[in-house]
C-alpha cells in the first residue's frame, strides 16, 4: 500500500520504518527542513508540511496520493485556544483528504479524552461527559470531525502515556516531592506496542472503529514511578498516600478481542 504519515516524530518515524520494511511505500511529513534528508535517507518520501493552523506545504500533491493516512498531530498544551486551534488544523487536513485518493485514516488520539471519575473506562464512555483536560476535549472534537466525513473512513486509536526507547514520563517527575494521587493507577503503553497496533489496524483494514491502546498492567503511581526512577538512575519522586477519586483505569478489552492482540510489553513494571 501507499501510506502517508503526517507527523514523523518519536512515534511516526519508527512506524514509517516498520511499514517500509513490510514492503509498503511510505510518505512522511515533517515540520523541519533539516529532517527532510533524514527521511529521504531512510527511503521515506519526505514532505515539509506545517499546520499553523492552516496547511502550508510546497509540492505536496504526492503526499496526498496514498491509500492510508496516519494522522498524528496532538493538540498543543500551551495555547489558550487549544481546542479551536486543533479543530482548524484537523479541518485543514479534512479539506485535503476530500480531494485525495486516501480512503482510510488512522487517527492517533489519547486516553486524555476520558474524565477522571474513578473506575474503569471503555471506548463508549466518552459519551458520558467531558474530558478532564482541554487537550482531551480538543481530541474528542477532532475524532468527531473525522468520523462524520463520508469521503473516507476513520479508525481512532486512543493511546495511553507513551514510553520506550529514550522516553519515559518519570523523567518529568524525578526528584519531585509529595505528588498527589499516589494511589492512582497508571495507563501506559510501550512504543513497540503502539507500532504493532497501528500496523495491524492498517494491514487488516480495521475501519470505522475506536480502540484504547493501553497495556494490561496498571500499578499505582506511588509504586511505579519510584521503582522506574531508581532503575534509570534518577532521583525517585515521592507521592502522597491519598485516596483521590480523580483517576481512571483504561480498558484494553476491545482492542485485544477485535484484533486478537497480545501485548509485547503487557506490564509497565517490567521496564
């Protein structure tokens, strides 16, 4: 297949390499001129593409000549109008898609779309209320915008916190003291599992679905992050031993059943 990946960063680039190795023709976008040669050297057809929020891309007609688009543009966290800005970005992409050969979009979303009301959440629980953060509400709106289009089909994958390779959320917590919600469970997923899941969705043509991409294990933060920090040689954070109800446990049951998927990293504690 011809597969275009909008956003060849920490997740998009190794995904592009995996799909290339499987024999697909890969086209990738970047916002950095310096990265164009890197993509080209990896046999990924490069395009310089920016969403500010309007789409700016020179000589990009070939990028939109594909069978599948992996859309990986998370909303920014610093903008006051994060929801509106992200909607405009998504609309700019939709405008391009409706005039392209692409008929299948895999949209990379996040488990931040769920409210933290305590308990287990599954894919349909976004209908029960708003997300706890502005970025989550922005992603919910983006999902709706893509799903209502009739010119192409969309599958949404809501990934939990990403880790693996050179990235781990504990780096932002190392050395911090008395962090709240120590008993709250983590909802994480390894980079390798993200890539495996996206590949499976594309190659098995799993359209018009929404999946939670979160590993099986959900250890409490007060246990998990100090252990990982110690293993990485970082100063362990400390947590309050509170019983806050502001948490969620994200279910991966639908993903495992529909895709017959077995996680390569089922327990984040193994890290």
